[in-house]
C-alpha cells in the first residue's frame, strides 16, 4: 500500500507547481522581466524615439558627475532619517493604545488604518490645501500669533512636510504590524513582570521591546524602503522643489525617464537606488536579527 501511495505522489510531483504557476507568471510579468529590461537599459542609450544603443558604463560615469543625483541622494537619506522615528517608534505607542479590550475599539483601529488604503494622490492633494498659505494649518498658526508659513514653498519646511504626510499615511500599516506583535507577547511574562514590581516603562523596555525584535526588523525594512522610493507625495506637493529641496531619487528617476525621455540614464539611477535599498535591508537584518542563546 505504501509503495502504491509513493507512486501516486511521485506521479503528481508537479501539482504544487501548477498552483504556484499563476503567481509565478505574475511575478515574472510584473517584476522579473521589467527588472531585466531596466538592467539592459542602464547600459544603453534610449530616448523612446530612437532604437536602443549600447553605451556600456557611460550612464554610470555620467551619474557620478551629476550634481542633482547627489542632491537627490542626500534628500532621500534625510527622508529616511526623519521618516523612521515617525513610522517605527510612534506607531508602537499607537498600537499599545488600541491593544485594549474596549467597546468600539475595532472602529478606532479601522479609522487609524483608513489612510493606508486611501490613494496617495488624493491624500497629497488634500494636504496641499491644508498646508498652503491660506490653509487650515496656517490659519491656526495665525490664531496663536505665529504667522503664516509657506510649508511647501520654503526650502527648509518642504521636505519635513512631505515626510510628515508619508508618515501619517503609513502609520496605520505599522500600527497593525505592531498590534499583531503585541498580541503575540506572552501574557505570562507581563504578569510575572508586574508581580515582580515592574512599572509600565520597565515592562515596555524589558519585556515588550525584546519580544518585538522581529517586528522591529520588519517595520525598519518597510520604512526604509518606503522612504527611499518616495515619489507620489513629492510629485503632487512640490515636484521636487523649491530649489530641489524635496528632490528624491524616486522623483528624479521619474523626471529623467518621463520628462526628459532619458530612459537609459533613469534606469542607471534606478539601479543605484535598488542597490542602496538592498544594502539598507541587509544592514537592518544584520543589526536586528535575533541571536539564539
């Protein structure tokens, strides 16, 4: 009987691959094949109108001497530095607030998550009206005597404003990730810490945070990748201005590809962005991985 069962299983070795086939085809069509084309274009000269011409490393040599690439890289790294506290630290406390058994708590969780499923373009358009010179924020500032601020036209305020928008929109996602992690923390450990006399801060630092180390790894990776590829908010709010103060690598790649039609150079910058994101993810995994003891 076991031999017959083995033959039947052996004859159906392809069954898992049949179920995987739609997903694999979608992956190839939406990621793998475009990635191969982008790598090809990075070493080519292509402006959509003329045929692709091999150019070797010319695009990368040009990249090194392009001052706007370095400006975009600096802005993207600043974006990451400002974005991480708002999406890695703040959502943890937000998750702790909604990790309680109260009536209608599901409604609060839904409201916090609502911006995540809202179109970034719609959110950015709304924020553009809120933060312009005649917007609600400036009206409130004038009420308290601080005067109007050109949040989107002042080179010192523009990037923090875009970062705040991105953080507000994604806070619900990271809150849900933390909420799942909090609900997996063993209640016995929290009860034991309480019996031993630990206060709330001590329970957070010595029980909750160590238990959430894998969750921190996930949120750090997602936050860094989201910050490095920021595009929609920049496109709608500032178009990289003023004076390139919000020019990110994501927006610069789009600008070179679809405004200047310099597809080869845009692909080269895209490969650099891809490499930076891989390095950041690898460093994060090394720093946050759990060590077996």
